[in-house]
């Protein structure tokens, strides 16, 4: 398992602009994964699910504009950006876990 520094700071070390009420602020979200084996599909799926929940919370996807059931355009843009970044860094974490596993760590 890859147990070095935990994935942190708004989805793997990245600051996200939250929306809608906090459009000018940055939010940091800590996503732990030290309990996961990222060399398995189950561990990867669990991390992906945690990242998605963190992105939804950080970006205000569950906060709806009055008169609408939809998240704001800012929240949707934030979520799209956050999940794209999370996928990139998650791939790196998985690669690191695989490398550590091959090296017997």
C-alpha cells in the first residue's frame, strides 16, 4: 500500500474555488487514503468515491439556487475542474503505489 503523505489540500494538494457563496475563497479538503490498497480495483474505487464526495462538498454541488434544483454554474464548473485534477493526481498515487509494491515496500 502507498502510505506516504496523505492526499490533501482540496483533492490531492490542489486548492479549489468553492461556489456559490464562497466564489472568491479557496477551500482545502483532506482526503485520506492510507487505509486503502491502491494496487487493487477496490482500493482505487474507494478513493475515487472519496474524492468525488470531497469535490461535491468543496464545490457546493448540494447547494441549490432559490427556485432551482440544479447546482449553480460556478459549482458545476468547480466540480468539473476538481474532478479532472483529482483524476490526474489519483493516477499518480496509483502509479506510486504500484511502484512501491513492485519494490517490496
